[in-house]
C-alpha cells in the first residue's frame, strides 16, 4: 500500500515520523491493536503510531465523489498533480500521479465539475489528509462540454467552420424556410418579425422536435423538406434552455447537414451566450431567433433607402442615356444626306453616266475591229482549204495504193487458212455423222409412232374449230358451228348439225389416276 509520501512532493518529506509514514494497512492494524491496549491501561501511543493507525483505517476505503475544482497545481518537475475540490460546505485536497492524470485525458481547470474515484490517505510528517485520486472524469455538463469541444475541434480541422466556405445571404429572399418547434415561442417571434419587416416573403415552416434523441434527425429532415419546395434561405431556431436542452444542436450529423445544405443556413439558437456547433458551421449565426429573422429580412427603412438610392441612380442613368441618344440624333440630322436626298445617289448616278458614255464610244469601234478580224480569218481559211484538201487527197491516194497492194496477199493468206479449216471440218464431220445418224433414226421412229398423222393414217380423224383448236368436247362444237376434220389424205370442212353427249364406261384419265 502507498504511504504518506503520495500526499506531497518528495522535497517536502522529513521529520522524525518518516519511518512510520511508510506503514501500510498491516501497520495500521498493529497501531490499532496498540491503541486498544493503551485504552485498556497499556502505555500511550506515539504521534507516529497514532498517524499510522489513522492512515491504515482511511486507506482501506475507496470512494467516489463529485466536486468543483477550486485550485490546481501542475508544475513542471512534480510527480503528481495537486488540486482541491469543494462543494458548498467543505473542501478536500487531492493529488493524482502524473501517469494516472495523463491517462484520464482530462485537463483540470478551476470551476470544472469533476467526478473522482480514490481513497483517503495521510501525510504523517505534516499531519495532513489527502485524497489519492485513481481516476477523474467530467461530471454532468462538464462531460458534455468536453464532448462538444472535441467534436468542434474535429469539424474545424475538416474546414467546416472556415469563413471562406460560408455563403452570403440573399438580399431579398422570396421564400424563407423556418425549421423549429411548432409549439415554442421561437416560431411566433420569427413569424412576427418577418411579417413586420418583410411581409412579401413566403415562409415555409417545418415543425420538428428541438429536444430529445430524435431532434437532430428531425431538424435535418425539416431542412431537406423546405429546400425541396424552393426555400432560398433556411432558418434553424429555438428558444433558450440549459446546456443539455441545446445538445441536439451539437450533433455531428446535423452539423454536416448544415454544411452540405444547398442554400445558406442561419441559426438562432438560445440566447446571446449560447453557442452550439450548429452556430459554428452555419453561414450566419444570430444570437436569438428574432435576430435570425432580422438577418434574412430587410427592414422597411433599409428598403426605402435602397429604393431611393436605386431610383436616383436609375433617373441619372436614364437622363444620361437620353442626353447621349439626343446628341446622336442631332449629329445624324446634321448630315448632308438628310438635308439633300440626291446626295445619297449622286456619285452612283455620275458613275453610271460616265460608263454609258464610254460604252457608246466603245461599241462601234469594237464592232469594226471584230469585223476586220472576221474578214482576216475568212481569207486565211479560203487560202488554207485547197492546200489542206490537196494534202488529204495525197494521203488518201497513198493509203489506197498500199491497200490495193496488201489486199491480194491478205486474201491469199486467209484462203489458205480457210482451206485448212475446211479440211479439218470435213475430217471431224465424217467421224461425228454416223453416231448422230443412228440417234436421228431412233428419234424419227419414236416421232413417227407418236405422230397424229400415223393415227389418222389408221382411220382416225381430228376435228378442229375455226380457231384451230382441237375439238375435245361437244361443248366446243355446238350445233351450227363450222369445224375442219383432218383425214389421212386431206381435210373436210363440215357444219355441225347436231351435238349430243355419249356416256362411255371409260372414265377420264384424271379420274382413273
């Protein structure tokens, strides 16, 4: 067990009770036994023994307590951090070894509410009691503030709180989105302010919870809803409250939704001292809901001043424009073309006259020159034609002589070739004729067997209509019609006197098939 040296720096240790100061719980029990013996009539205890007895009794108890830090001593070179916690009626000196203090991750400061776990101990040389702290944590609101501070540091490192990222508010927004509780006073303050300052704006209200675990998600959904229906700027507001009441506006998801909102976001959360992470990442932070409404709406006085300034500027601009255009019109009116209309085409008219005069002089001269050139060409042509005809006749005579000399030789060569071909054809024909003579004989025999003349020669006759079609049915030769009947030695022109149908037992070929 640790001794009293844990209560003060080693430099402060000293005195006759140093040896007894190292006693633990065992020494404390022995001291208690000696105290019991002394009370029963034995010898009295020394101061060291009495302190050891008290020390052993205290160090056997581990407690948790909550208090406010009133003073802190964390000097370089010390092995421990010394501080005091208090409440309304008591104060307790504490010490915590550096390794435990650094592992706790809490930086103590005056006014901080902390929760401590440890045990009481005594520093015998000075007779002082200390609280040996094993662990320390922020209590209540202090812990929440630490979480908020850590989240703020994280978002700031990501650049969500940079001023360069924040957007300017629209000067005259036509649609204003309001995300707040529908039952709080903030919604009435904002609506009353907007109605008084800028009644032309359309207010899109999204009623959401602003307290509780589901408040951040509801606020994010409300922002999305008003942006979806055309809000040009979004107000996220709520009235005052405790730090715990305002914790939904320190939510990381809400902070990222505000930073990613497509339109500027103005926050008015709580009162002037209250600052949340939503305020830090918003494009504009207002101290109250009413101030947020004033930030997005121009006052009537500012609008009147703006309209007055714009009217004067517009009047001056129009006056300068009219004066400038008047000067342009005056300069145009002074131009000669508007004073005398003939000046517009005078130069072109003169040019046309000069061209007509030059053309009238040039046409006869050109015609005469062309006639002379034509006569010269005709004369050259008359002289050149007889010579050209004589040259062509000479060339024709030479070609005719050459043709007459070459024709007998070519005819002789072709005659020789023709005789050779005639001999070859005769030899080839002599070998082909016998084979085809047999084929022709067989075909002639078959043709004679199939010939209708052979049928007629056996006593049959063939009747034809006037159109030459063979009569196959009595319907083709009705009574009174002319038919031609072919017999073996000629034809008979006949008239049908009567036609009748004779039924035979032989069925047509199609039916028999």
